[in-house]
C-alpha cells in the first residue's frame, strides 16, 4: 500500500459519508469536500472525484443498491409473448411498420382462426394492449429477439455502348407520379460466390407510385427469357404498364426489349451509369426481397428455379397485400437548419392501388376477393417451407463452391506475390 493511502474498507466508509453531500453541494462546496476526502484517504483529486461520482463504492464488485421503486410495466407478459409471435410471422418488421400492420393483421388472423381467445395467451385484454403499443415500445420489447443479417453478393452486367446511348436517361418528373404503372426494373443474380456458368436470375419490377412488386425467375440473362418474363409481368399486374426504367445491363439494353416496349407504347428510360440511387425503389426491393427471402445461394437447376418461382409467388402476395411501405413526400427543416426527409403514413401497395382509383369495378372486386382469401400466417408458413427446400437443395453445393473460389483466389495471390528467387553466393 502507498504511504498515506488507507484500506479499502476505510475508503468505502468515507465515500458513503461524503457521497450524498458531494452530489448536492455547490461548486465551491464540492471543492472543499473533495479536499477533505483526499486528505482522509490519501488519494489524488482525480481518483477522489471518481469515487464520489461513481455508482460503485470503491471497487466494481461493491455497487450501490438502488432503493427506488421501479415503475411497473405498462403491458402484460402475455401481450409481449403474442407480440413476439406476430413479429415472427410478419417476417421481422421494425416497430414503425409493425405498429401500422397490427390493425390490419389482427382482424385477418382472427378471421382465419390463427388468433383465438383463450389460446396461446391471446385474450381481449391482450388484443387491446397490442393495438395500443407505440412503435418505440414495440422496438424495445423486441430488442433482445432481433437478429441482424449481414448480406453480401455479386452483381455484374454490361451492355453495348451504342444502343445504351440511344435510350433516354431518366430525369426527374419522367415517371407518371400520380398514377400506377411506371415500373423500375432490375435483376438479381442467384450465382453464389462466382459469376461463372449458368445460374438463375430474378427480374424485380416495382411500381414507383404504389410500391407493387412483381418477381419473375429467369433461367439466365438471354433475351428470349427476358421477353417471356416481361410478357408474364404484363399479364400478372392488376394495372397497365405505363413506363419501364432499367439500369444499363445488357439484359435490358438490347433491341428485343426496346422493341417490346415500343410495340406497347411503354415509356422506356434508363438510369445513369454507376448511379444506383437512380433506381432507389427497386434497389431497396432487391435487398429487402431478393436477398432476404431468396438468400445468396447458387440456383442453377430446373428444380431450384421451380421452387424459387413458388417462393416468389407467396412473397409477392405477402409484400403487396400485407406489408406497408412509406413514400417520401417532401422535406422539412429542423431547429438547426438541417433538412430532413418527410414520409407519409405507412400503407400497403394494395391500399395505395385502391386509393389511386385507376381500377375498374370488376378489377377492384377481383382484387378485394383475392385479398379476402389470403391468410398472412399461412403465407409465412409457405415462405419458410420453400426457403427450407432451397436451403436443402443449394446450401451444400454453394458452400463447396465458396471454398473452391477461396482456394483459387489464395493460390492466385501466391502466384502474384511470388517471384524468381536467386540464391546469393
């Protein structure tokens, strides 16, 4: 022990006596109390100040007990358990979106007998608590259950320069902002760790106005497959295609696709090269749908493409009918003069499409009838089932291919860093 420094027990006792007085004292009084503490214990002023302001009494193992009465939780444990179950069947939305989804989902799940009073902690009281929760409360209750996924992948396509420069670059205001039909298009490569060989791709098309998303599986990037996928897209959408905006990949920038759009008088534009934010809507869907639901495995067989097609059909129903999205509607300026984006209230693409008023009465009745038949929990079960099939079929070969690619890269690096070694005499 250093000269003048008292024992640990003495330090703790002195700290207990002076701590409360130090906390409520003025600046001048704190200086006097600190002088007294340092004179008694032999510590420096820096260490003494830490003792008097820390919640610990001397050591990390001796902690001050908080005798304050804790506020009881506002929501019951049963409602928290049901909240976690709903969050999982909704496929893990954040609190802001989940708060908007609960009033839509709960009646649907009750109608399909997924939520029944008296079963699995569900009751009228739990129902009322779920509908009363704020977005921040939902996020707080789900914090320990949330698992983040780190996604990585490969994407690479190029087109001919002559045809590319002949297509108009999309500018602000090109899309029909006040009606559905202007689609942003992109492809997702299901190639695993390498772009070599043939592998499946997914065509993602998203309506800028409503957020309605359509997915088509392609055998490869051949133009015949792209044209067939665009034909299926045109037939499947509940509204007419008014425009297409694509990136500069060769799967879009070719004579066949340009002719397809010209025959239908579809406004055709492209993004600027190397500017991903030009297609912010569909790029977000590539990550949120293509990678979250379809993973990063390699799909290169007809069987895998068939399962992927079935998966995308279920995912489209869930995303378009039951998953709300927000749209930017302007800017605001805070007290410090910083500009911040302003978004509208979250709504599903199905709701936005009905609000647009572009559907005929027959189309609207058919869309409402399709919505009434869908059970969102059953859709989640189907998604998990098809994902399990894809994992079984593609995970092992993708991991083997990943190891082979890593070994090849390692050997290539060795050859590049190596050289002719000459033994000195």
